[in-house]
C-alpha cells in the first residue's frame, strides 16, 4: 500500500530511544504518528502503549485516531479494532491508559512495551515522567512524545525540547511542513493571525506562551519577562526579609520571602510544601541567615486549632517572629492590588520558578456556557493566593534599621549581573 508521510517525520522510522515531535496546529503530528506506528506494527510484532497524562475513558485516548487511520489506510483486514484495544494479525497490539492514575508498581503490568506513545505531552507532570521512563525498559524500546507546547516551564518542554538528551530525535513540524494542509484550516490560520496575534505564534507556530490561555495575570507576566525582571536577585542584608504565608496542610503551604526597597519589591525566596507542621516551616525559616522583618498571616492564622489550642500566630511567635495580619480584602480587590504591584517586582531566577509557574497558570473557572467565574482552586492557586497577600500587605512592610527610606537601595538588573547593589 502507498501511504504518504511528511518528509520531516520520516525520521521516525529510524531507531531512537526518544522521539519528540512538537509544533503548532495543522502539522499533522498525531495522524502521521498513528500511520507510522500502524505501518511498523504490520512489519513486525509490536506492543504499543498509547498514553497521556489523564485518560478517564477510552474516548479521551488516541484510540479513535488510530481506528480512523486503519480505515483510511485500508488496513482493516490486518487490524481488528476492539472497544479498548487494537490488535494486528501478527500479534501487534495497541493498548491505552492514562499516566496520572498509575504508580511505579501499577505501570509494571505493562512490561514488554516496545513503543510508548505519549500524546499531549505538554500536560505530563514530572511525577509521571519519573514513573514512566524507567518502566519502558525492554531492549530497543522507544518513547514517542507529541506535543503542542504551552509554557516554556512545562516539564516536557524543559526535559526533552529545551535541553534534549543526546539520545533523542527532536522534530518540529508546523502547518507549512504539511503538504496536505487543508484549505479550511488555512482560512482559520489567516483569521487567527489577524484577530488574535498574541495567540497566533503559539497556536500555529508552536512557540511557548508566557502564561496559559486565559491566565488572570497574562499581561503582567509577559511584561515581567520582556522587561527582564526575572533575573538573579541576591539577598541584601540592609533590607528586612518579610515572610508571607498562605496556610495549608493537605493543600500546599506557600511562603514568599520578600524584600522592599524604595520603589521596588524583590521576591528572593519561595517555599511550597504540604503535610508538614507549622513548627517545621518556622525552623526552616529560622535556619536562613536573614535580617528578618515581619511574618504576614491571613485571617485563619489567628484561629486556634481545636486539638492543640494554638494558632499559627502562637506557634510563630514562639520562634520570635513578629506577626502581622494580612489586610482583609476581597479576592477581586486583591487581584487588582497584584496587577498594580507587578511593575515593581523582581523575581529571583533560581528561587521562584514554582511561584512564577503558579502566576502563569492562575485562571478563572469557565463553565460549559462560557460564563467566567471565580479563580480556580487548583494546584497553582496556593502560590497565587500567597502573592495576592504580598500585594495587599506590601505597603505595611518596613525596614526598621534606623536608615531613612531615601538611603535604601533601589534594585536594578545590572546590579545582579555585577554581584552588587547600588
């Protein structure tokens, strides 16, 4: 049978431990990977695991796409398409699962996999990669990843595209690399280029965004990146370090470490953990050789635990921290305060990547009718809530060191490059 494959993707027929295919819409990534895998499965017996981060049902897998290609290729006499798997006459099998639901032990049941195809790789977490990659260990086994990039901090992008391993084959393919790019998509592409220029380069060219689509602080994060305010920000002993808490147990405890100059605010540290007692965090902070200012607690930090009879305020005061309450404002008022604060903030490159990830991904709930609601409470909201507390508390942060405010330094990116503050 004669089956055409874009020239850029013909390299996938060559052996390689990792094969990464990334790009924008219209490049034909998924349908061509499906074709190639089906062809390879006809040539010899293969066990192919098709997976993604979350797969609640077979409808969310690439099962349908593979079944379509079986029909288009005229391979129905070779492949039997079943409800939850696809089988070849030579023993080849395609099986489907989600990664997030698995542990190291449960994935071992997929022993003997020859090829693992990870679709929508941009959503795969570090945990899932750490579980999956050592599990696919048969002699000559391969891991294929297809993705439409989202953020340049996504685990898959960082791990496989930004700095690919030497044993990886990495291919970028976009609409202009696809000889069979349909006219109807060309109309959509041109319309997007004119009406949504800020999204066009991500959607159609596969370039990373600075924040997720619909992010509450999308413009502010973009400005922070373009103005170079994510850079090395050294601790300045002449300024107090203020710790701002968003309290949590099963949810994450998020703590920002902030210094305030004359006209700038510097985030020099960020801690995010879960399932630790408050005295554990207090000891962790006290171990840092900082000129401490105040600790800021939200309203629940002053409520006493019914078991211990102590509040977060009580525990932290026992560690000789000066406690101040976060001003009580609505979430929407706090979001406005964050937007006003952003132009003054410098984020330390090494210490704040997780906080920046939270701010890039903080977005609102949108229901099925497209109605926009309150901010989502998810794995990124704890860091974003903490930064909101920074914004509403920053005016009360002081440097009680006997200096006049005019004597305090203003941060400049060039200072960090020189290793000094002017």
